[in-house]
């Protein structure tokens, strides 16, 4: 009997990966993916706790789902409702208290136990809660990844964080740092390539702190892992995220010089351009360290472009501190970046700092920072007009006859191309810049196709 499973994913790429793995775990029970929650037999909200807004969304969505659940019950069916991810980890008991119609609450480390939880929820009257950090590693118990048909695949290689930045919930919700053995990562990469992946993004909350057991004993860092993956036939592109500036060592910088498959966009969050703020945040590096790292990376690969995360309005941030962030941004020049107003998270040290920055000042600083970021992003995009970029075509575009893909710099690119080219890497001339994408044009009718 098949059952409809709808998973709604919030937050980071690691949650996207986890959602796919939850679907894999439930497939043997007959659950197949459904586009919407309407009439689904099971709905999972895979949540994010990183900022207050992200966490709030979960409770409003739970309210909406209650109506669907009741409608299904009136028709004699049952919709099992599960909350997974970091909100579940941090606020499990509160979810069951505030939303008693939730059947299952599970933290990120217990996804492999989902079938047992579904069985228990089917029997039980109350909600099932599992937010342990179990002794067994969940990756050892998850089934082999199912047939992803995507040309660009995600692969989690590291989880958790021991760095305890003062603003961040990740060490509490995802737990201690853990790296998967290199042989497991390579085996999963081979399977993904077998299912059509041309590009793999290696994921981790602190991916460049990776130190997995090596196939030949000892440990491998991320640099060695990337070199091994680059040798796999059929894998054309490798990316990794998210990195910490502190873990950007010489071996990893050298990989950017040596491995052509490693794509030339690096997401390297700096958060602030003020040493005073970086120290208060417990980031463990200075602005000068960050600039030196960027310089060394550019020496290693001249076309490397940078992306970052910024937080404005961290407790105690003065106008001068904020100005220092704009200065750093000017100095480095970012191809893209994510920027956030500081959001106090319960239980983190920064949340109880007395000198919180007023909301209007945060908003005003965020607007100024985003204006500069947008101008840098636009300048970077314009600099590619006229150039030829190898674009990995991932799916049909918004208009019939159009395909959409990504440039080496991760920019979305769309072009009028034959639908048969999905999954191919095709050289396209960049002919225009739109607000959120680039327009590409085929060089020749028979564009180069990299066959599966
Ligand atoms: N591990 C990565 C690093 O060290 O840069 C970041 C992981 S975190 C999931 C993604 C981003 O969310 C952070 O880089 C930071 O900019 C932002 N973030 C985390 N906690 C935040 C908070 N309390 N308020 C605002 N932004 C936050
Ligand atoms: Fe959070 Fe990243 Fe800091 Fe870890 S290193 S505490 S994940 S911001």
C-alpha cells in the first residue's frame, strides 16, 4: 500500500539533505513523496532554529496543518504529523504542549529511528518524542541513499560544532562535531554519480573541520577527501560548505590550486569586520587573519570568488564596528553573501548580553549592508557578460523551452536549450544579467554534452 509523504524543509542545505534521507528511511514503509500536504498520510516539518523568525514559522504552519489533519480524520483517514530538525531538538517538549496534534517530535540525530516512531505513533494516543543524541551514529543505520535524479547532489560529511560562537544554537541543536569515515563518503559519492550526479556539494556545519577516518588508517582532512573524490570518474564538480575561516589550512588552500573540479566560489562566513565584535562572538580569528586567508586563496586560484555570512547588530555593535564591516566588504569584494540581523537565541551567551542593539538600528544597518552587497553582486555578475561559462543544466526553466542551471560561481543561469540537455554541462555565452539570474546562450547547436 502506498502512502503520501509530504516533507517541508526550512533552513540550510543540511536540512535539505536530511529531508531526502528521511524520505529514504520511510520508503520501505510505502511512503512516496507528495507535492503538497493536502490529503497526505504523513507530513514532516524539517525545521530551523537559527533565528527567531525561522522558529516562529513552525508554529504558524502547525496551526494550518491542524485543519488538514482534521479534514482527513473526518474522511476516515489519518495524517501523522512530525516535527524534525533543530526546533524539534531545542523545543521538543514545548511543541507537544503547544501543539498536541503533533504525533512525532524528532531531533536531527534520530532520523534512522523514524520507522519505529511511526509505528509507535500509530498505536499511541499521545505524541512520541525522540530528541536524544544516541550512542549509535545515525549514518550507520540510514539506508543507502535512494536514486536521486539530480545532476547536482548534496552529501553530508560532517555534523555538529564544537566552536560555540556566542550567538549560535548549532552546538546545542546539532551536538558535538562528528565526521563520517572517508570510505563511507566515497561510497555514497559513487552511488550519487551512478544515479546521474555530475556535481556534489559536501556539507557540514563546519565542513572544513572534517577529520574522518581514512580508508588506510589515521584521519583525512577535507583536503585529502576532496583529492580522493576528484579522482572518481564522472564527477565533474565539487563544492563544500559551510567553512570556518579558522579551519582554512594550507592543505585545503592548495586543493583550490590543484583540483580543477573544485568550483571557484567559496562560502567563507566572516560575520563582522570588527575585531572587537569577532572577539565578543568567540570567532577565534581577526579581520587581518580573514584578509590573509582570502589573499592566500586568491594566490592559489586567481578566479576564486567569495561568498560570506554577515550579522549586523550583535550586542554592543557600535556605528564604528559596523563601518568596519562595510570596509572589510569593500576590501574583499563578494560575489554574493547572506546577511542577517542579530537574533537573540535562548540559551546562547549573547542573548543575555545587556547592550542589545535596538531593532530600528539593526534594520537600518542591514539595509546599508545589503545595498553594498547588491552592488558588489551586480558588478560581479556584469563582469561575466560576454564570457563563456560551463553551466550544469539541472532542470526545465520557468518558460517552456528553457533550461535552468548553475555557473561555476553558483549563479542561476537560464537558456533556450533542448530538454535532452538536462544533466549536461554545457558551455554558454553569458548575454545578460537579471535580478536573480544570468541569461545564457548556446555556442553551437550541438552543445557539448557529458554523457552519463
Ligand atoms: N558554521 C558556519 C560558520 O561558522 O560561519 C555558520 C552556520 S549558521 C547555520 C549560518 C549563519 O547563520 C551564520 O553564519 C550566521 O551568519 C547566521 N546566524 C547564526 N546564528 C545567528 C543569530 N543568532 N542571529 C543572526 N544570524 C545568525
Ligand atoms: Fe554556529 Fe558556525 Fe559558530 Fe559553530 S562555527 S557555533 S555552527 S556559527
